[in-house]
């Protein structure tokens, strides 16, 4: 039995090349956005709380009042 040979020939494609794009589903975009928003909010809230606690420890009343006002404004957004 003879072995079969396969020859491949590359020919340059003359037509217009199509670019395939893969869309991310809306649900994944929305859930990732909500997750990132929540993570940023929690990180900023913890940062404010730590700064307020540090100002209390140092007994800096002006800094405490300023941070408290900023924290309240942050929570209302």
C-alpha cells in the first residue's frame, strides 16, 4: 500500500478582510460596573473613617470637623 501525500498551497486572498468583534454582554458590563462602584465606595468610606479616627486620636478638632463634613457629603451622594 502506497503512502498518500498531501500538498498545501498558500494563495493570497484578494477579497476584503473582515474583522470579527466580540461584544461583551450588557449583564456582564453592568454587574462589573456595580461591583467596581461598590469596591470604590467601600475603600473611600474606610479611608474617611480611618482619617477621622486619626484626627480624634490626635485631638485635632478642626481636622475632625472638616473630615466629618466631607464624610457626610460623601455618604449623601
